[in-house]
């Protein structure tokens, strides 16, 4: 006898139906809806991500093959292609955006994404800033113009080093520059922002410094500066550790002294870093910048394991819905990866889950023993009541 629901059902329990209904009412997502609920749309798009389907046809056909199991997901019938396409085009993507942030806050409050890494002793919040561009066909996505014959969208992400999940996400066309978006990102005081050389902008650095935010950024070229102080290198890999004052056209944008650290890289040119943090050792600043690679891993994981490079709709709203549901699916995968004792890579976990979405097993047992024999399907059983006089002919009194 099966005493558990499918793996897909157990994953959906992290999204309470009452909370989802309140969000749908808040955004007016089901206004003038005729039978097709936002919950069914969410289940279909999450199935698109976890099962890695390539089209609306595969989503609808894949759910249609499991009609006997959809009732447990809160879905009566599988949607049709036209209905799902219309919903993705017209229903607000803000519903799924807020759903992602609420679920992420709940996971963080319950510490379900793992403990904070212990690579550093400082208590400052370490944030990793970068963006990734998704190329698209301009004829199919004319609203996402980027170049003459090429379209694209850009995801600007501020990644939290504590759990490697976003603190800020903004989806724009690929034309929007990284520096322009960096100025509007809310940053907590005393935090440390690590960015690549694409974010080298002294006006933005001046704003961050005024708000008490530290930054570590790579310098792509040697602008004019004068050395106002020298510090003893704390590691053999540190070639220079200078306190500098930038001159020329940069002096008016950032009039304060900065720290310029040159790090030796094996087989490559030295790495030049600039920061406004004067207390940390130069080797610690170099290690902080090295952690910037984690946001590249985040983008790689998102693109390789979820449907974010090809889309099932061509409108901007449909694209946003698909990206936000991809982030929700990634949150669930991160949680499963934290619970798993099999030491899978996240890509192996995603592929195994794709093949076992409608398997009726306990989720934790499946994570520990994914290749164990699944339980038998439930069979109808006739119960026997051993009661006094049971089975004797009934006598009626006159």
C-alpha cells in the first residue's frame, strides 16, 4: 500500500495553496478567468522546468499522460496548448516573481539551504554582482532588440554568498548596461560587493562609499593615479599593495583614496584589484575576489539544468514567467541537493528528478536510495469484519 504522494506533489507542498491564492488575488491574475486557474498554470510551467520539456506541446502531452495523478497536484485536467499560451502571454509575471521571493525567504528563515560557508572570519555580508545575457532570435522576439540582427535579454543578479541564491534579480533587454543597473540595486550598509571589470564606474563607487558599502572590483586598464601610501604585502602572491589617489578625469568622480592591489596569477598577467576597504589583508581581498566565480557557477547551473535558453512563448511576459519559474525550480533543486546524502552533483540530481517526478516514494528516502525498488501500486482490498453474528442470515421480527 502506497502511503506517500508523488515526488512532484511533495515538492509543491512548499507552496501553500492559500498563500498562492492570496498572491493571485493581489495581482488580479485570475480576473475574467474561465476554468483555467493560476495554480494549474504554475504546475504546468514548473513541470516544464523540472521535466525540461521543449515546447507547449510537450508540456501539455506530458501532463495528459499522467491524468490519474494530476488530481493530487490540485489539477483536474491537463491544459491545452492554446490555453497555456494565452495565460503565459496575459497573466502577470509579477505573481511568479513574488512567489519566488516568498519561498526563498521561507527557506532562508528555516535554514533549509545549508549553513553559511566558513571561508572568511569577517561578519560582513558578502554579495556577488554580475549579469548574464541570453541570446534570442530578433525575428521571434522583436521587443528584445540588442544588435542589428540579434536580440537578447539580460538577467542582473546580486548573489548572496551565504547560500549562493539571489538577493536581487532584474530582467531587462540586453541593451541595458551593467553600470546603469548597479546604481539602482539596494545594498545593505557594511556589505562587501564583488564585481567584475564591467562594473568599474567611479561615480557608482562614490555612491556606494557614501552609503557605507565596501566594494572589490577588477581594474581593466591602468588609469592615472598617484601613490599616497604603501603597505607591506601579506602574501608572496601579492605584488603591490598601495593606497592611491586617482587623477585626471577620475579625480572628480571619486575624490577619496582607494586601495590598489596587484595579485600574481600563474601563467597570466597580474590581476589588479581596487577596493575602498583599508583594514583587510591584501590576501583576504584577493580571496574575496576569487569568490566571484560562484556567480558564474550559478549562471552555468541555471542554464544547463533548466529551460532558460529556449522559450515556449515569444512575448515578454511569457519569457519572464519562464525565467521566474526556472528560479523557483532551482530553489527546489538547491534544497534537495542540501538534503541528499548520496553526494550527487546538482546536474545528476536534476536528471534523476526529471525521470522520477511522478514516482510514489517518500522524498527523503528517494534522495538517500534513488535506485531502490519502488513500492507496489495500491490495490483495492476487501476488509473482513470478524463480528459476532456476521455472515448469519438476517432475521426480521414481526
